[in-house]
């Protein structure tokens, strides 16, 4: 069994090897297991994440989430690289809680503020997290949303390449979420798109690994193109909605439930839900992220 890692090596290897590492949101602690199993079976590195909004929406306790995560690690004893990451968070107190609970990576989302304030807040989190060996992801530009699950704004503001360069230099973040056309949630009216020229410009100006949010529902050829750009493309792809949809389909629900509600389902149904999630994650690893077999 190997130690849980932060983002540094996991994303560096992805960037060099032209594959992306999936950052999957189980949203419910019962779904941590099938994601880790899928990564083990495909010999892929994997990131398990939960966001501030998910914690409130599904009534998940962050300490319990970490405890269940480490329980899965003890049970499966994986030898693949695994990162425990806190996705979109604004509240410094939650970031502190996550680090105390042994998360190895955190995201500070101060993208709603203007550049200078975003830099200032991000620097504070970097200064707090790095001494613990915890990596930090930040967001520049505004990633749109279709369902307000991850963020509260639906405004979309593409990342400006020159600003990305100064942002990473000023903040020393370990990964940068960029806004290049994808959106959080389910794509219904609006269609997913990726501004490859913008991605290329950002990549040419910075070596910091880039993150594509809103990866659910984006066609595999679009993700692959964004991952395999000559300049390196994106090295981390966040997938949350697809995981939940796979589970909801099995239990016959239309919309999200709470952690407690899912835990009350009979074992037999939970088992089926876990199988569906595992298959979904394997499909993403094999056909979207191209990270299968990369866990060496
Ligand atoms: Zn996001």
C-alpha cells in the first residue's frame, strides 16, 4: 500500500504523458469504494473529491467523508496513486477542516472576485496549505454552470492567457482551473465546447497543470483533444454530475438525495448503484482520460 499523494507528481506525469487524471466526486460516502475499485482495476491514478456545496447539499460531514475514504484505502490497500482533494471551496474554515482531516489537496475558488482579490485570497490558502504538503488548485475566469451545484454564478468569463501567467506566478498554485467553454452540471440547452486556441495560449505561457471543470457530458473526443494538445493541454478533469446520474438511475430517482437517504437503501440496491458507478468511472478512465495503465 502506498501513501495518499498530493497533486504534484500525479499531474506532472499526466502532463508529460498526455493523459488526464480524473477527479471524481462520489458525493455520497458509499460511492467512494466503486471509484477507487475502478481505478485499481484499470491501473489508473485517481483523485477523490468533494466540494463545499456538496457537503451542504448532500449533508455529508467532511470528517466522516475522510474517515470513510481512509476506510476504503485500508480495505483495498491500493498501490495506485490516489489524491484526496477538496473541490470548490470559498470558506477558509472548511479548508482548514479538510487539511486537519488529512486531505492532501484543496481548491480555493475566489474566481468571483476581481483579479487582485483572487490573487490575495489564493495566496493566503497557498501559504497555509503548502507547509502541510497540501497542494492548492485555484480558478481564474468564471466557469459557467447549468445547475448551480458547484458554483452560484452562471456567468461565464473565459480565462485570459496573460492573466493566467501572472496569476500562477503570483500565487504559486499547483493547479489552475480554467474557463474555456465547459460548464458545471448537465448540458441540456447549451452544448459543451472547448476553446482549444485559448487552452493552447494558456499552456504556452505557464507550466502549471490545468484543470477542466464540468467534464460530465462532454463528448470523449473533445476531452481527448483537450488532454492531448501538443502543449500539454489539461491534466485534471473534474467529473461529478455523471457519477451521481449513474447512481440515481439505478435507484430510480430524478434528483439528488442526502447522504442519509442513500444509506437507508437496501444493500442489494446499493450494490447495483455501486456497480453502475464503477462501470462509469472505468469508461471515463479508458475512453476520456486515457489514464488506464498509467499507475505504473
Ligand atoms: Zn468545478
